C-alpha cells in the first residue's frame, strides 16, 4: 500500500473496485434477505445469513472508500483531498473490505447449499473452495 499511484490509475482502479463492490454488495444483500425469510433454524441458514451480512457491509465500506479515492484523484481536487486519497486510509480500506466482502460472499455461497441437502452442501462447499483459491491467486499475482 506504500506505492504512490498516478491519480488517473488510482481513479480507474477505484472506479472498477467501487462498481464491483456496489454490484456484489447488492447480491450479498439479496442472499441475506432470502435467508432471513427462510423458515429454518438450521446452522447453515444462520451461518450463510451472517456471512452474507458481513459481505454486504464490507462491500458497502469498500464502495464508500473507493468513492473517496475517485474524488481525491480528480485533476481539480483540492490538494488536501488529493493528498488524503493518495496517502490516507481509503486505499487500504478499499482493498481490505473488498477482500473481506469477496471471501465472505464465497463462504456464504459455500454454506448455502447445506440448507438444501448434504449433497448440495458438499457441492457448494467445493465450488466455494475453488472460488476462494482462484480469488486468492488473483490477489497474490496482482
């Protein structure tokens, strides 16, 4: 997080992460509402709902942080705002909360299959595990 990024690059990066966060946050919120209306007290429903809530909130924080970065990266931003965008906590918050949202949503998807059956639970757990590995490889190699 210590690298100083060019304002145009930072704005483009933040716009992409912000848009994806808004979209995925809506998806996580939809899963949450569906699970909260499910008439079951099974552990899988509770875990999937909790992880969906965590994911939705994390994506909201990431979207707000990236909005700060986009505004601060604008060519006509006041110097103090630009400095805050380049060196402040918004960039770290965007990365951390986007990551938390992504892994939380993947985990919720993994838990969701257990609501239906043991077989579906194993299937969604395997798919979620593969997704988590793919996301991790993308983060590590970026």
